[in-house]
């Protein structure tokens, strides 16, 4: 079979056009600018900056990372410089770069936190959309995560949409009974798109010391180990909503990207792969183009939702 010429890798969602579907995931790519010496940022579809809060946060005490047999545990604790500092210290440098798509991840412990953080970020130029992290415990409701309670999820998404001047992407937690239900709730509350999955709650123990491998005891599991579950959840969510879905979970090869798109994803995010290979995102863009040529895929976006089940 003769390979085709240059395949069309562009994808569109929520009114945003990306040159390809590869997005560097939040928490794994710093604020983007830290990678500019090794990654051509303009070759990526885009990237999501570290989660931003209204004020700086120091995060959890170490150890905060632990490599597992097929992935990684992390309990960074959402360490970040705060939204105001992001606007003055990071965004101007990103804005100088051409053809770079920046998504801002936002989190909070109350609806007011989300509202105030978004209002701060609204003042900045050069942000394509907000990705709302709903995996934080709502301290006003006894620590219940926004993403695990349909009512709280609806409240925070409506709040974000009310104050946002940009598209709102809701990053869903996989630690729920029905991902389809939570995806539908996010859609009905006004989300422009959803991204999933966030990390799975997990832990590791050192049998010699009998102590947890992570100081926080529990942590989020990511990497290849979660891919089959994440793929199923993306499939379930995509069949429950009409808004675009961004797939996340153990993606490191072109075949992984194609699988998630066939399951219903319009784009994907790459996270843990950047830890073992800092240039993984850019490499994946090149490999994806080669994959499309070899498999005679002329327009990649045509794969979205194309799973054959009969």
C-alpha cells in the first residue's frame, strides 16, 4: 500500500482549531515556557499549564512521586505560583510565541475560588480556554470532590461559565460510579467540552519500612496502566454527550491516539510520557503524521467516533 502525502492533522473543538490533536497535559508540562529549549511549542496542538489557583500554593511535602510497574503515582498537591503571577511572569513570554495554543487549568476548594481565579485570568490575553479541574475537595461541603457529586459539579460548571470570557473545558474525575452521568451533567451545566480522565486514586507501600511510598499516603495513578480504563471511560462519555471530548490516560504512541479518537475523542492530552521523555509530545506529533501516511489516513479528524462494533 502506497503511503499518502501530507495528512491533515488539524482538529477543532469548542471553536478552537489546533494544528494537530496532541496537547501536553496539565501538571506535566510546567507553564510551557520551561520546555521551550527542548520542545518546539508551536509544533504541538497546544498545552495545558499547571493548575492555577487564586493565590500561590506550596503543595504537599515530599516524597510526592513514585514510579509504579506501569505508570506513576503523584501527589504534588497542586503547587503553583498563583493566577496573578502567571499573568505577569509566564503569560507574556508565551504570548510572544506565534502559533502556540495555551489552555489554563483552574482549580479551587469552593465555587468562589473558581470564580475569583477565572476573573483574574480573564484579564490576560493569549489563553485559548479554561480547563476546570473538578477533582478538588469542596471544603464548604465537608471535603466532597466537585467531580464526584453531580450537584456540586453542576454548580461549579455553571459558576465557571457565568464568569468566563473563554470556552470552558471540564476535566472529569474517573473516581465516580458513572462517568457518563458526570459527563452529561457537565454538558447540561454549559461546558463547551470535557476532558478525561484525571488520575485514579491509588497508593503504594514500602514493605521494608512499612511506610507509604508517598508522604500524602494516597496519590493519583497515571500512565500506561490506566489506558484501558481511560479508553472505556472516554467511550462511555462520548456516547453520553454531544459536546467534544478530549481523551487522557497513558497515551504515548500514535496507535494510542487513534484508539482514543475512535472511541470518541476529538483531541488527546499526553502527560506521564513527558516524565520519562521530555520531548515525547513533539515526537508523538511527528510519529502521528507518519502513522497517517502509512495507514492512508488523509484527515485525522474523520476518525473521531469511528469505532466499528458490528
